[in-house]
C-alpha cells in the first residue's frame, strides 16, 4: 500500500482482473467545520499525485471530515476532480464531506440489507422446494376462512365476524386489497402458511421483510423496537459471513436503519413474522406483552402467522399482545385469515402441476384421473387435503409406493425415498457409501439424535422444541455415528433434512429441520429408540410416537 499511498490513494478495491475499481483519498483536519482556504492545497496536492501516478480507476473518491458550508473551496475541489476525469485517470470522481459520506454509507448499507433479505427469502424457498422430487408452483387460490379480532382498550380482545364458510382466494391479493396494516394468518401445521408467506415476500411489489419467528431469540429482559430489529437481523443472518467484530457493528447500524424504515408513517414495507408458535420465548403473557410493545411503534404492514391450534389454545397469552396493541394506536380490528383444508380444486391443481413435470410417469397419470373423479386412489383422503402431506404422497406415488397407514409411516417412507433420490445425484456425503441401507440408517439416527438435543423445558417442566441447533453439535453427532474425525457441514445438509438457516456464513451456523413436522417426527423416533414415553412432549410429537 505504500506505493499507492505515494500515489494519493489511501484505500482501494480491485476487480478480479486486478484493475482498480475504486480509489479513495482520505483527508482529516483537526478543526471539524466548513472547509478552510488553507485546507485546499493539501487536498489539491493529493489529487495531483493520483493524476500524475499513471494509475486509472473507475471511481475516485475524495473524503474529508469537513462539511459543505464553504462552497467556494468545495467548488474548486470539484473542478480539480472534473479535470481528473477529463485526464482519463477516472471514469468518475466524487467529493464526499462527512455528511455525504454518512449518506452514501447509509444508502450502500440499505442496498446490502435489501439484497440480502431478498437472497435469504429465495434461499428458504429453494430449501423448501428441494424437499420434493418435482418442482411445483404455489397453488394461488386456496380456501380461506375470515374473521376479525376486535380490540377494545382495557378489555379483552374478541374474535368477531366469524365466517364458517371458506372462500377460494389469492392470499396475497386479499392482503393487498384489504389495505389493513395488521393481519394474522392461521392454519393447521403444514397447511401452507410458510409457503404463502414466502411467496408474498418473493413477489410483493413493495419491500417485504420475511423472518421466521423461530429464529428470533431475544435476550432475557430485552425489550424495545431497536432490540427487536437487532433480533430480526440476527435471525436472518444478514451478516453471518462477516467476522464477529464487523458483524456487531453492521448489525447495530442496520437495526437503526431498519427501525427507521419500518416506523415511518409513509412506510410501504411489509414485515412478516412467520410461525409464532415455533418460538419458545413467546410462550408466556409477559413475553407476549414485551413483543407487542416492540411491534406497536412500527407503521409498516405487519403479518403474523401461527398454527391455528396454537393460536386457539394460547389465546389467553395473545390477549396480552392485543391488549397492549389496542393501547398503542393499532387499528381496532385486525383481520384473521385461516387457511382451511384443501378441497378437490386445489388437490387437482397441484397434481396437474406435478404430472406435467413428469408426463412419462404413469403413476401420476393414474392418480390424476382418480382425483379428477374425486377419488383418493387408495390414500387417506386427509393426506390429500393437507398440502405438506400431499406433496409427500405425490413423491411416493411417483415411486410406485403403496399407501401409508398413518402420518408417521408417511413421513418415514417419504424420508427414505427422498434420501435415496438425493444419493442418486452427485453430492458430498459424510463418508463414502459402501452400503446404502446402512448409510440411510445412520443418517436417520443422526436426525433423531439432533432432534433429541433440540428440546428445552418451560417453567412448568413441560418439554418444548428448540428452534435451532448449532452446526458444531450436528457435526459432532455425525463424527460419532460415522466414526470419522472429519465431517463437513455441507455433506450433512446435502444428505439429511437438517439445513443451515443462512445463505452465507463463516465458521459455525445455526441449523434447523427443513420443516417443523420433520423435527417433531424424528424426536418421536428418538423417544421410541430410547424407550421413553412422550407424555411431557408437545402433542404433535405424541401423535407421531403413537403412529410409530
């Protein structure tokens, strides 16, 4: 850098071809005020050094720590920069005082935040799509039941205007047309809540911040909108590939910007917090109240999603949330959209999509004819009305498998077929495969043991599911099961249902099961293997354990 310093360059960035993409000259003066006349000469000297150096750059930036009050000196510097461009040494040359510097940094950081939030949403959509053998677009028109939450200041919230009938509607379109600033989305597990939310995030015309609630891990006692913004950025792992010192700085800066964007009265953004039921830290009234306080300041559109059974069972806790919101200016009525079980129209639409992807597969053709005639083809009709189970069913039908007896057997059969399908493609594995069945058994054991570690207890002693597990723990399990000292994180993610939460990371990264149902099922397998009952475990785990 000494040679560059002699050429009037303090910082630079190079292209892959070692061309100078950006050259920066920094000038600091003891008196921080408007440019003084005697400060022009050292600035001019630095610009001349670069012009005479023979170096060329796409962008030359002169940065100084003064403001722009002295326009005479600033304009003289601008003329020197224009001459630098005319000389061919730079495609463009900029003068940044401290205000312009901060403004440019803010613009660049916000652009990075937007790009990385979008990349993270795409990453999660790809992860979800990779679970199944055939790609399929979202079925846009699905059965939705409508009701409203009536917020009364100082009183309990009430659910009103309940419509027991379901209307086949486009969820994203309903939210846009309704114009409501708040909305709640509910549905049974696997009913398509996360898929719908991700689809909104991917295709909405305005800015959307999608964050899985499971990944928000507020510190105990943490309150306030700024803390929530930091938690959201950490949950999205926006800066996971930065080193620890840089990550902390960028998260603090970005959280302030995110708060400003989402709190603006004219904000066009939408914040989606998906899966409140999957966050243990929102289990009690006091936690819900703090969460509500953090959200109440925001003026963007907000969509909260949760399992309907959790919403109904925990409504006493949610009452604290809605009471807190009613006292802080949130609209008096919040629409509640419930994703109802699919009907034949949605089932046929999805089967048609999958059949088109693989027209040579007669199994799909036969099944498509059956559902067109409102028949289930020997499969449990409830599987077909449940989007997640329907996707699994279609994978098994494509392989010519016989109908599963219950949801436990369905997930078990589907897991084996998915892993076998994945192994047919060239991919890294934890160890070389000499016996496929033994390898599948080991991978299933790995997932069961990971699920066994992903638990915690609440204040009453009941067991709750943890949202994530550190990649180091997963690698340690794999090393023991496969009896090898070297297992890469990528090899685990590419041959199991455990995936990293971030699109980019450095050393370690939180990991989760690619769907909550898989975590619940493999926890049931873990309990069965240990000969344990599931009385203290969530109901879904108990149901899978019974099925096993």
